[in-house]
C-alpha cells in the first residue's frame, strides 16, 4: 500500500490567477483544509467586491433619506439617485441592491411609487464630475484595494441620459383612492440579489432611480464586483 500526499497552496485571499491551459495549485485554508467558496464569497475574498450606500445616518442625527426624482417626484433618469460607473479595464458584476422608500399616498386615485435598477452598457462617457454627492466605494474585504469605479448619489442637475440597456430589477406600488378622513402608510422595497453572475463589460454604468406621483424619500445600498478583463477574457 502506498500513501498519496496531496498538498495545496495556502491562499485564502488573493489567489494566483493563471492563464488558460496553465496548471494551478489547489487552494487550502491556513489550517490545512481544502478551500472552497461560492462565486460571491470567492470574489469578496479576492478583494474585488465593493459597496456604496445612498442616504444613511450620522452620529446624533436622524435617518437622512434621499428624495427621488431629482428631489422631486416622477423618476428622472437624467438625475438618478445612484450611478456607479466602471471603466473599460474591468467587468462589472452586480451582487445585490437593497432599497426602501417611504410612500405618503394622498387622496388622489392611483398614487404610485417606483424603483428601477438598470445597466447602461454603452455609456456616452464615464462622468468625472456631476452636480451630486460623490461617493467612495467601500471594499468588502476591509482594507483592500480601492475601487476603479466612479460613484455619485443624489444627482440634482441633468447628466447625459443613461440608457436602460438592461433592466436588472423593478418594483412598483399603486394606491387606491382614499379620502381626507382616512389615511394609511406604505413602503416599497427592492431586494435584488441575482443567483447567477452577470458580467457587464466596461465601460458600463449601473443606475438606480426612484420616484412616483408623490415624493418618495428612500435609502439604498448597492454591492458589486469589478474584475480585470484579463482574468475573464
């Protein structure tokens, strides 16, 4: 009887990426187990995943929400609530989008509110500036490399209109007529989390808008991965 000795490379994070057809060592944990991970965990541990939040809370303050539609009502894609732009050097992979908006339905029949998340796969350009809040993406591997993407929130002056080449998710709410003597509260949520990877080749922009016939203040959080083209193509 002979014993086989199987060794793996201890490399939980930032694995070596080889070219197609080349041999690569099996990955192992630091305590010697075979390392396995689903595609999302693998991307996060490689330091390729990021988050950006729109709205939030400051110390000693109340929740600060962003009113949709360029601080108006009806959705206006020229003034999105969030835009994340990834350059031509990388693939952009949406991981999750969480959003909730308040709805104050009045006495008008069919008051409505909407949330839309879409990808512009052929943006005119990567915006360097905008009349908006510049957002800094946070690595999901805390302390990891900075994102290559450019992010803005609460855009209040028209940008070049993003095109909805791919609708990633959509949520809608419509209220029946109520009288001045009665009222009800409502909220609208979007919980987008694809089970399979969507590889959007840069340059690409992922855009979130919310709004309706009534003011719809809300908060969102978006997660994505960005992968150098050379690791996919």
